[in-house]
């Protein structure tokens, strides 16, 4: 059952007589609706947090790379910097994927990953 169907059922029950069965059903639907909305917001918040985590690591990596080119940083520092960026990208994609609820969404993400894999192999 999706949020639209739940909202429709709530509207229908709110217009119905207040029988014990209708009230119990309405209470259950309110709980489901609130949990679905909260879950959706939680997922969006997590994706946004992961996305915001990427840029600081990229800026740090870029600065390390610039210092490396000026012989002021080691190769190890550059590798650690790029690994940090890659870890954050991976966490973002994992969080984005876990927030999907349709197979078509997951297929889109898998296709992009497959294309990237093919391009850089």
C-alpha cells in the first residue's frame, strides 16, 4: 500500500460513521502514514548528508594534490586523499540505493555503475 492509497483510505474513513472498527482502522492508517512520511524524510536526509560529505573530502584531496605537484606532500597523502573521496562517493551511492523502493530506480543506479565500470576498466 502506498501513501496515496493510505491517504484515500483515511479520507474515506474520516467521512464514515465513528464505529469502533472505523476508529481502529483510522488509527492504524494514521500510524502507517506517519511512519511512511517519516521514513521518506529520513532517507532523503541521509542522502543529503552523504552528498554534503563528499565536497569537503574532495577539496582536501585537491589541496593535497596541489601540494604534491609542488613537492610539498607525499604520494601516500595523495592516495589517502583519493581513497577518502572514493569512500564518501561509495557511501553516497549506497545510501541513495537503499532509499529506493522501485526496481526501476535500482536498475538506473546499477546501469550507471556498470557504465562507469566499463569506461574505467
